[in-house]
């Protein structure tokens, strides 16, 4: 597990949520973050922002994530009907509720890039 993931886990264990508004970390409630973790957050801000980028994109698009129970493959879930189709074979998560492996992160990033390209082409038509 990466140092950034360990830091995010420690923040979550403190009962704090961490998100990005693009250039800054949004931490709520910030008062619950211990001083030693605040310093680590400052040191790792750029890495954390990069790490949260995919999740923030998914949230903004209203897309959830399914993790296949058998293969651990990560899938994009666009709506309730998608979730119903895979509910017996996969767990469904909101983007900021699941820890993704590097392979899952790459897979989802590729899929959401493709989805966004399709959406842009559709808008141009």
C-alpha cells in the first residue's frame, strides 16, 4: 500500500472526509485532523490531488463503481439499471467509498476517458 493511501486511510479513520475542488483539498471536519496528519497532508497534497482526480471525475459524471466479486475487475456503473444487472456478481460503490488497486484505477481511467470522448462526439452532432 502506498504512503498516500495509508495517509488517506488514517484521515478516514479519524472520521474525516477528504475531497478535491480541483486545486485544493477539502477536508471536513478539518478540526478532527490531528496535527501530525495535517503536516503529512501538506507534504503530500499534490500526490493526493492526483490520486483523487479519477474519483472526482466519476462523482461529477454521476458514475458509480462496481468491483466484480470473482475477478476484482472494476466496472463503471452509469445508473440503477446497471447496478441491478451486476448486483449478484459485484459490489457497488460510490467513487470516494472504495480503495482501488493500481490496475483497477488504470482500467477505470481508460473507461471514463472513452466515455467522455463518446459524450463529446455526441454533443458535436
